[in-house]
C-alpha cells in the first residue's frame, strides 16, 4: 500500500507543478500610423488581457478605431508612452452632424481600468464628448480634455465611483457641467483630485463642474 501511496502522491505533485501559470502582463505599443503591435487603439484594447498596457506613442490619433473607444470591461491601462498628454492626442473630429467621442465606459469597469496621460479633443456626443462613464467607473489620471461638447459634461460625464486626478479641462461646452458632470445621485460619488478647469461653458448649470 505504501508503494501505491507514493505513486499517487508523486502524480499529484506532478499535476500541481505543471498547472498553467498566469501569463505575464503585456504592453501593446500603438503608433499613430498604424505600424505598432495593433493597427488602432481599439484593436490594441481588443487584444489586451487583464493587467496589460495599451501604450500610445507620441502623435495624434484620428479616425475609426482611434475614437469612440471602449474598454469592454477589461482591467487594463491605456496610457501615453512618455506620460505627457501634450504629446499624445486623440482627435475625435466630432461635430453636431457627426458625433464622435473619446471613450465610453459601459461594461462595469472598475478603478483598475485606467486612462492615463492622454489629451482628448474635439469630441461631440449626446452625453460627454470626451469620456462618458455610464456603467463603468475607471481611473482617469493626468489627462487633458479640450474643446469637447456634450449635453452632460463636455469633457467628462461620470455616473458614479470614478477617480479623476490631475486632469486639465479647457474650452469644453455642455448643457450642464461644461468641463465635468458627475451624476451620482444613486451610486457612490466621483472623486476629483487636483484638477484644473479653465474657460469651460454650460448653458444651464456648472460651467466648470456640475455635481
């Protein structure tokens, strides 16, 4: 019996030692000309797994796949390569006739979904032209929102427990909350830390910020 017991123990040990180990986080480099690890920002997000980084090289990103972006519920980071939002720009090229926005979080993302070091300009949407956090609550850090238009939050509209830190809002326009609108009557409140609001406009409430 001891012999068979030793065999069973050895087999169990072998199985445990050969269990599939979690994959290491990967960085997906995206280039404005489409020559990176994926052709567009959205293609990089689609390819990424939890913990991965979708890293944007310096330049201006435009067109399909580089606007109207969605994290799809993934706990990943989309960030600029050199952490300077001035050099990493998403131009949504939106208008009243053709709506486009930067990002939409609507898959129950949490604070481990991170947007970092990016400028979003010329978004135009029925809610927020820059970023609309509908049913997702990401971390937005070191980003710039310039000349975006929406009804609730020209730059950003969030419906709950998002974290917005070290961001800059300028020249955004909305019906309510020109720079930022936090609609959190039911869910936990949005946290806003060290953000700057310059020259934003609202038709009704909150030129810079409405909560």
